[in-house]
């Protein structure tokens, strides 16, 4: 039984030493409190509006509210599994997420951005997905748009999953692509928000997997 548990959880928090466990738990606390800053900055006035003609050409597809609203459980499930099974990937993902949050918060504070959303159109629609989009709009102001945290955070998770297990990483990468697309298709972000979010995710994932995961192997 002990050999079985060690084979499954050997790289997780319970088998990698108390210093590693303390560092992991501190990062978990850091992720939680860093995420709470978002609401404090989610207000105007806006300095940036990065709308383009291409953004106008993208239709509203309310069904994409499903992947959009899946981000939070995606984060929780991934971090819990990494903590239990691959603590170094947990640490790398947490550091990348915390860094991307603070970079994004810098933009939200000094160069606040906004997106124009079809609030009236969604309010008049009667289908369940449009009603869900209206609920998203009601719970999230039109600010804090550049860069897109939905894009950067979900992509960080997908990159780390791919490094842990390629097959699972590809499957979750497809779901992550739907999350990223949803930011445009329910009009929560513009293309520029998405592109910078992707750049942050790839660069910070590369940095922290190199510093945390590769150094420990």
C-alpha cells in the first residue's frame, strides 16, 4: 500500500519534504489573495479602448458562456491535482499566475481598459445561454480588459498540463482554446486583450518551469 501511494503521490506535497510543502501552501495562499485584488480595480474611468473593425466582425455566440464560466473550477481542480501529484508544477503554475495577475493589475490601475458589450441584446434574448451571458455581465464590470486574465490563466494551466501529460494536455488544451475564444464570442474582451494574455502566459510559463521544474529534476 505504501509503495502504491508513493508511486501515485510521490511527487506531490506529502512526499517531497516539509520545506517544499510550506512553500507550496504559501503559494496557495498567495494565489487566493492575489485573485481578490481583481474586484478592487474593476471600475472606471477607462483610458484604453482597443476595439478594432475585426472585433466588430466577430459575432456573439452565447453558448460560449459555458467554457467562459468554467475557468474558476478549471483553476481549482488543476491546482489541487498538481499540489497532490506534482508539487513542482503546482509551484510553477502558481508563480506564473501570481505574476500575470500583478502585471495585469498594473495595466488595470494605470491604463484601465473597457469593452463595449451587447447588454441590451442579451437582456432581450430568451434562450438560456443569453441569460447566462447577462449574468456574467451583471457580475463583472466592463473594465479590467487588457490583458485578458481568462486567456492568460487558462493558458498557463494548459501549458503545465501538457508538460505533465501530453495526452491530457492536448485534451485540456482544446478546452482552453474554447475558453480563450469565449472571451471574444461573448464580448468580454477584444482581440488585443487576448493576444497579450497569450504572450504573458507562454513567456511566464517558460520562465517558471525553467526555474522551478527543470532545476529540481
